[in-house]
C-alpha cells in the first residue's frame, strides 16, 4: 500500500464512521477509490488517498449552529444575521416563502412547500 493511501478500516477510524459508510462515500464520489493488491492476502483491496480522507474529516468538523442546523455558507450566515438585525424585537417562529428563499439562498422550488399553509 502506498503511504499516501489508507485502507477502509483506517479511513473509518480517521473519519469516526463505519467501514460501510466509508465505502458508500467512495461509491458516491466523495472519496476517490483506488484498488491495489494486498500483499498479505494476495487480493485486491480498496484504498483511499489520505488527502481525501483528511479533507472529508475537516468538512465533518463543521460545528452545527444553534438549533442543529449546519450552516455551510458564510454568506448565508451573514444574510441571517442581517435579517435578524432588521426584524422587530417580537419573536416570529416562521418565515414566509420569500424570506426563506432569500435567507437560505435556495430557489423556492426546492423549499418544502408541503408545509406552507
């Protein structure tokens, strides 16, 4: 095995997830899969570049925002903070579809319309 590539079990320990999930991420293309001969078993094994595994580990360390949402875009955070500064002090536990579209940066077509009343 190349020193810059790690086996599935090692990648799973680094990412703190199951080996099955690591294989799924490889199939989904989030990790580059490479195949090489394992000299101990004389069989082909799947390995992942250490750089890919480390990149994915860094992405998984994104801290969730209050309420359990993970905010991936700094611009989304800035838009939400600006919106909160502009709104009145009264608490409103809802958003209009237009506000949700503006704050999330997502088109209205992908927002969950089934919850709209």
